[in-house]
C-alpha cells in the first residue's frame, strides 16, 4: 500500500518516533516558558515549535504514503538535530530528555529518507 521503499514496519517506527518527538517538544516548550530564564531560551523555544510542527507533518505524510515523505523526513532529521543541539544547552531534565528524543527522531528520519 505504501509508495515508499522502506518496509512498512520501519515506516511505522518512524511515525511513532515522530509523534513521540512532537509530544516531547510541545511539553518541553511549555516547561521552558515557565523557566526564570525564558528570555535566554527564545531561540530554543522557536526551534522546539519548528521541531514539533515538522514532526507532526512528517508523520502525516508517512501515514498517507505521500511521494514527498522521504524529502520531508530529510528536513525533519535536520530540524530535529538542530532542536537537540538547542535543548542540550540547558541542563533542565525536560530539555535533556527532549534532546535525547530529538536525536532518536533525527536518526529514524534519516533511515526513512534513504
């Protein structure tokens, strides 16, 4: 049913990880907005928003078997990696956990983009 070269179980894994990453970014963003140094987190917050959005979109494209899913997964991997790097700058548990999830998502999206 899928138009992608990846086996269906690999695609489902990527969809699941993208959804998990979107949730982690949304949660981290909400918690960052409550931190005392919120101004210092402005770039991170914007990157979290971008990451959540691209993960959601990538999940949707893969779910419907779009011919453009691989291209979007490649972009998603780059944004997830950038988000991981931003979150890693902050020592809060939520930022560190989000960085880990973003790196996992970047890895899965790179697999899908191949």
